[in-house]
C-alpha cells in the first residue's frame, strides 16, 4: 500500500524523533532498526525508504537531538533575559535532566560513544557543538568575543561532564552534589 508524500514525510519525522530519543536513552547500539521502527509505529520494511542505513539515521537523529537542545536553549534564553546563563545552568544541572536522558542533551547521553562512530555522526555532533558554543558565548561573561568563547567551552564541558558523572554514580546524594557544585560554579 502506497502512502502519500505527506504521510511519508510525517513517518520520517516520527522515525527521527523516536530515534533521537531512543539513541539518547539506550545508546546507538542499544536499539536495532526493527525495534526502533516498531517504537515509531511503523514496519521494519519501510526503513530503507527513508534512510540509506542505520548510520545515516544515527547522523540525522544526532542533528535532530542537537536542534532540540538548541530550541530548548533558545526558549530559556528568551524567557530569562539577563539571567539567561543562570537559567540555562539550572535547567542543565537539574535532576529532571539527569533522569530523562532521552529528552536531554545528546552530548551528555552519547558523547563518549559518539567518538567511536562513523564520520557522518561525528560531523553532525561537531556542527552541533559549534552551534552550542556560539549560543552559550552570547550569555557568558567576558571582555572580548575570544574570552566569551573560551568561557562557553569551559562552561559547556563542565556541564556535560557533570551530567555524565551524575548519571554514572549510584549514590543519589553524590549525584545531586555533583550537579549542585558544577551548577553553582558554572554560573560565575
């Protein structure tokens, strides 16, 4: 049965959204194409009508996850005004972000794993990191563009590292301490 172009486009969007979520939750190797398609409410057979390979999907889903992070970032910045950095740090270091990797930052969820992925996945994340640094550079303190970029890199690296560690440890108190300490330091 043929589907309309509009339905095909909707199906593709659903696959990308589901892949971006499930890859962040389970890792790139933690879910296969068949299970991913089933989660999207579609059949495995339709996958190759949308993507060349799982690696193609991984790269596009990574870009989708970065876009979602940037959209969230832009929302926080728009609503917080002068307090944008503090608001973003509070959002990033929240227990809710820690507990929902499928809806959170792809860098914290898949950063280490992504370093071993194919070039298109790494490229999508590289472009995402550049965009994230650019956005953060607009709200961190600094006397020059170079100083703000440096502060943005240090801040984002600290936040990602904190989130990774907060998710790794099995001690709730330590997890929350990591988020709190890095969060308060990142706001300076």
